[in-house]
C-alpha cells in the first residue's frame, strides 16, 4: 500500500486514531470518555478499532474532540493532515490522570 493511499483518510478514521492516542495519553478509559462525551462506550470502541459501520455525524464526533480540548489539547483536522498540540499545562493534567489511575 503506497503513501498516496493514506492521503485522503475519512473524517471518522482520523477521529478514531486521534481519539485512541489522546485517550491513552490522558489515562481515560473508554467508559470515562463515553461519559464525558455523551456517546456510548461501544461506539467509542468501534470508532477506535475502525470496525463496523461508523455512521456518526461529524458534530457528534466533535463531542469527543471537545473532551480533549477541555483538557487543553489543541486539535485541527485538515484534508491532508491532523495537527494536535499538547501544551505543558495539559501534559501535566495528563500525568496527574495517569498517576491517579495507578
């Protein structure tokens, strides 16, 4: 599979990949994220696994991203790239969350 095949990823796929990465960074379980975003845990699981039909509206997917934005992550989704920036203050929040879950 060439690099060009990855240049036009569907929006839901981008959200799924970013969701899993950020959820792990902040030490959130799928249940935690479901509760904070107002989505179901099975929906978040399907989204992260990129499996099954993901017929979720883009504004519903934005609810997930907004959870991470409230934690301080800056996230931008563009046609050709996904950009997220995690300021030190947000990394500190992530570290505290991970430490609390031990």
